[in-house]
């Protein structure tokens, strides 16, 4: 295994702004309106249901991040506690999620940019956003975090003004009946709604670069979850209380139109700008996180060695950054529908969420010293409760996501099988060369962390 290590440059505040910008993407400006057309005024219930596995994700990520503060910690954890094959599939599905997930952000960016550039080509705008983010990240993680802090501060304040202010202008008659399309529609909406909560677990992928990770990773998750849950609950209550749910499903920019009902005209422009910023900050973190994952797997001999090289200027994985940008651009070119993209992404998230939950159950016996000495440690009973909730909801979401999106799910499964074939062939090649993946990963998990 390569001895190259990334430097711990990210502070607690930097980690919070990265995670906030990652979780609160452009989807919260678009999806609640579309999903209100599915679930009716009860869309807020769909988001509350989607928040349950998000809480479980935060607890699992806090536990893993505090004991294994390395790049692609989820992969290392799943590989050591369960099996390297499952660890690889976790990262492979994450890469597939990158290809189908980030285009939601890029197209959300392009849709809101149409407010300023109505004649601009949607694909060109989406690809341009990716290119700009690549350039920023090539300048280094410090530059990326500074940009993130500015953008996140602006759009979080804007969302809070809309969400809190809108409470005083809700037309309660628009909120009844709560579930006009039945309770099944709430569950149908909860699956893509989970996409808006899906960014928490990515924090563990950059654990190698976070200062004092055993303490700061759990703290980052707790702070971010509180802020995100507050904003999402308020927004999904306010939107259908301002605009009839039948209309929300067909609006391209529901929050901008809703804000014009009780806020000055210029605030609609600020909402549009905020959506642009939210899309950019989420895509920015996706670029950072997945480049570190590719770097880590290359360091562990799974991917080609050139992906494990770093810049001599800032000790950051430049080749991996460029590859991830190319994969995102490929996903943009597929031009899928936003709800299909979201559901396909959630299928992958639910799969490796189940893997993580099973791994969490195995943690106290598979890595006893790590577990006993952890700064943040879930009790054994809590572990079983969290894992049971995570597995149960993940299975339900998987079923709903697959049944509602059979064609994307089938394609997704074929791509997962392709990854499985790659792993088997790569593992055989390494074994013939006398290299043991299990030994590499065991050494990675038992190194001394700062």
C-alpha cells in the first residue's frame, strides 16, 4: 500500500460548512414542489419519514468516523468488519450515485440559471458549473472551503427567512386533506425525499483531512443534522400552505414563486441565487468526497495507481479530481428526469446503508479495541436499535424505489454487477502478484491515528 497520506487541513467549522453545503443541495428548492404533487400537503410527513434513516446514518457515520478517520472510511470499515468485496461494492455504488446524483444538482443549477439566462443551453450550463468547481478544487481544499463558507452562509440565511416568514402566511385551507392521494403516496414521496438527506455519510470519506476527527466528526454531524432538519421541516410545511399542492407539482421554481406571495420582489431573485449556490456547494463536496474515495481505493491497489498520486504543491489528489469531474459530466449527458435520478441514487444509498448497518452490529467483536477506545461510542443496545431501523427502512425504500423505477433500477443493477466482476478479476490479479487486499485493509484500520 502507498504511504501517501493527505494532510489534516479541515477545521470543525470547515467541516460543518462542507457538510451543510453538501446536504442542502438544489433538490430542496425543487423536489418538495414536485413531491407535493405526489403526496399533497402531507409532503412534510414524507420528509419526516425520510429523516429517520438520516438520523441512523448520522449515528453510524459518527461511530465509523470517530474510530477510522481515514479517506474512504466507509470502505475500510465495511471491508475489515465484513468483507473487502462488500466494502468495494459500497464504493462502487457510491460512484454510480455520483454519476446519477450530481446531475440533479447540475440540472438544478441550470434550471435556476435560466432565470438569468433564459436562452442558455441547459447542458452547457450544467457542464460549466462542474468545470468551475474543478478549477476551484485544483487550487486546493482551503480555497474550496472558503468559497463554500461564503455560499452556504448566504443560502442558509435565505432559506430561514423564507421558512420562518412563510409560517405567518400559511393558508390552512390549502393543507386539508393532508393525504389526498392516500398514505401510499406519502411513502412513494419519501423515497426520492431521502435524497435531500443523503449527504451526511459522505463526511467519513474525508476523515483523513479533518483535524481532531474523533471529536469533530460526531460534532459536525450533530450540528448539521439539527440545522438541516429544521429547515426541511419548515419548508415542506410552508410551501403547500402558500400554493395549492396541485400546482406545486408543475412549477419549475416553486420556492421563488411562493416567496413572491409575502416577500419583496427582489427576494425571489435571492432565492434563485441561493438555489444556484446550494447546487454548487453540494456538487463541490461530491467532487471532494469522491476524489478522496478514488484516491483511497487506488492506494489500496483496487484502482490504478495513478489515481493515488498527489500534487507536489498542495498534497491533494489531482488526477482523482479530474476523473471524478469527467464522470459527473458523463452523468449530465444522460439527461434523466430529476425524480428518476433521485430514486436511482437512493437505491444505491439504501444498499450500502444496509451494509453499514450490518457492519455496525459486528463492530464490537470485529474491532473491539477501536470500539472500546472510541471518543464517540454507541452502546450495544443502541447499535442494535439503530441497525434494525436502518435495515428495515432501507429494505422498504429499496422495494418502493425499484418498483416505481424498474427500468433505471434494472440498469443500476447491471452496473453493480459490472463492478462485482471488476472486483473479482482485480482481486485475482493481485493475489497472483502476492498482494492480499485483506492484509492491506487490516493494516489501514490498525494504524495509529492522530
